[in-house]
C-alpha cells in the first residue's frame, strides 16, 4: 500500500521532515513538484548503537538530495536496511526520515511524494 506525503514550502518555510517506521526492503517512489520552485528530497534511516556502546545515535543517508523543478517529477528507488536491536535480534521496522527542502530565497514549491514497496 503506498504512502503519500504532501506539503508546501512557501514564504519563510524552507523544509519539512517526516519520521516514519517502515519495513526493511526496496521502495519505489515518485516525487512531483508544482507551483514555481524546486524541491530537494533526502531519505535517511536511524540507527541506535548497541547498549553499552560509546557511539551516538546516527541518521544514515539512503537517498540523497534529488532535486525536482516545478512542473516535473522523478521516479526512483531506495533501500531501507534492517537495523539490529541487539547482537541477536533484527528490528521488525526501521525508522526513516524523509526531508523536503527548497533553496534559500527561492520561489515557493508544492510537493507530492508517494512511495511503496517495489
């Protein structure tokens, strides 16, 4: 079943972030930009280090800064990896962050992003 994220980036609004839990796997997506500007897409996943580790939580990029001009769209794929709960257990879902942004002082843009398992 597809997931759709829609939004607008106008005036002083330069970015939107969505945090979602999804099953690991390959996802296909479509991003459409409308109005006047350009929108950039970034998808990251969250990894928590094992208990007792000195490492910090980290967001890792899995799809980077695809830019779409108003009146156009792009299709693509990204892979959400499995993350470990501990040395012996893999989580059922992976936390991802989907970020939409527009360039500073650029014209406003509306976006429509749909993704689903490929």
